[in-house]
């Protein structure tokens, strides 16, 4: 009978040996164009089905690890792959969760390779989804396979999620649908990328809240030749016309000042000061129905993505943003009479794991062992740079941590890539953490 130390060493060796296969599987996964069909600006009918193809790919990997697999589908072509490996009994259950959808790669001319080519080098895999987050999917599947190949049976169940919809917060079709279908565990690992750079994965027990909202402004159109008359109150002023573009900057500056206030006020030990922000990511202004600059624009809007301190509720932050916009309007003669309107498009609550939860020390120990032990291999905790499905998992009664391979600074960017060493380290950590958290059956077969 192998000792526990022998078993762990066997798993680690197996994952070192599996590194080329993991890299090959990741390149194959990247070649599956699983762009989220609900991503704004995309053609749903052309893209739907890609997520389902990626889920089929993951289902095959889960089966190779000995899992029973069910496809949970709430929308045709958008199936989630769910795996289960029953434990022998008496242990805690653990789930691994990852999303199969990726963001578009429209600026392909800025890539060094084609985004869905899946290029493998000696050091990394390049392609859309390499970091966010197909490497995490591949790593957890191979971790579970290594346990099975080593003949290790856990006492607690292992649950496996490959879900759709995460990139647009469509958890009702993805993670929440999977949980409601019965694929719950005592705790969950969300396999998103956690290091901003190319070092080993960090451990994230907390994530910001996210608000997607738009601010819209009404102007008053007039001929372009009369801008000067409308601009200066010593001439006709706003009685003639008001360019909504000019008024947009009143709101922009107010929210930009609030962003600076957050950088000074909203500090968190696991986040870099200034991480929490208000991103004006989409802007549009024009004369209604006309896209030429021969008129004063009478409509304008900015869409924002706000990432806020996890210790603040969405409701609290929404009230602060509303007050800021209203105060800015009150200080402007036109906006005082024609105030900006705010539309809340998406509310993603923040997340923080109970610091006393057993999963955190379990993962810290597993990471250190995967890295070879010693103080130099000590894990680093960090706040997650964005948002992920850990929020919805908690709401379904399965709290967790975020830990996974990938260079977060390359997520959603050109030349997205993942270092191969991160892939192997994550897989090793997942396998060891499952053994630690679920417990290992000490039966004869082990």
C-alpha cells in the first residue's frame, strides 16, 4: 500500500509528465470559437453553439477522469458540462468551476498570431481564452484525471463545472443553472486567472462588486454654424442650442473626481490602492438620427463599468454615484433643468470568503507543496482583479476561493497567453487541495 506521501508524490510526478498533454489540450480548446453569443455587438445566431462545443470538449475530459457527466442546458446550443466523482463517504465535497465562453477578438490584426489558432511555444500558449479562462478549465480536468490515474479515491465528492455565460453575467444559464440542477458542493474553487503577471497563481478570497450603468444627457440641436452663438451666454446661449457633448464632460468630470476619492478612501489590504474604479468604456453622442457633425448634438451617453470595494454593497455605491451625478447637474444651468438620467444595466455583488473557512488554509498548504515547499514557495493572497461566478456560487450556498493559471493583465487583450508553468502549478495545487479538503479513502485499493 502506498503511504499518503507516496500518493502525493505520484500525483505531482504525473502532472509534471502530463504537461505536454495539458498544453496540447489547451491549444485544442482555444481553437473552439466559444465566443459568448450574448456579448453586446455580436450576432447571436452566428455564434450560438460555440459554448456548447467547448462544453462537449470538457465533458470528454471529465469522462477520461472517471466522472459521470450530465449536460445541463437552459438554452439550445449553450449546454453546461457537469461532472461528478462520488467519494467513499465521510468527507467534504469540493467543486471546480470554470466558464467556457470567451470575449470576442475583433482586433485580430493587432495579434502576433490568429486569435483562435492556439499557438504553442516552449514557454506559453497564445490565443483568445488562454488566460480567461480555458487554462483553468484544462488544469482542473487534468488534476482530477491525475487523482484517478493514481488510484486515489477521495472521501468527499468531486464536482466539476464547465459553464456558459460568465462573460456577460448570464449566470442563470450557467453557474446558477448548474447549481440548481444539483451540482453543489461544500466549497468551490473558481479557476479564474489570479496573478496579474507571469508568476505563480495567487489565492483570491475576495472580489469587487461591479455595476454597469449608463448616463444619458439631452441637448438642444442647432446648425453647426451657430455653435458660437449657442456656446456663449453673452450671445444667444442655451436658448438657441445646447451641445450634449459639452454637457457630457460635466458628468464625466464629476465621476472622475469620485474615482480619485475612491483611490484615497476605499483601501483594502489585498488590493492595490486605486484598483477600485469607474471606467467610462463606451461613449456616444450625435444629433438624433444623424451621424454627421453639422448640427449640435442633442443626445449623448456614457456607459460605465464600476468596480468597487468588496466591503461596500452595490446599493450603497449606486446611491453614491446617483448623488454625484445629481450634484453635478445641480451646478450646471442646463442640466439643472434637464438632468441626466441613469440606467442600471448589471449589478454584480462583491464577494469575500469567511476568513475562518477551511478552504483557505487548505489551498495555501496545497500551493506551497505544489511549488516544492519552503518559504520561497509560500502562497500570496490577492484580491481578484475583476468579478467572477464565485458571487453566484455563494448565493447558492457554496462559498469558495478564486485560484487559477493565466496572466490577468492579458485578459481581454491582444496576444492573450498563459505560461506553461502556471498551468502545471495550478493543476498540482488543485489535486493536492482536493486530497486535503475532501480526505483520502485509506481503503485497500489505495
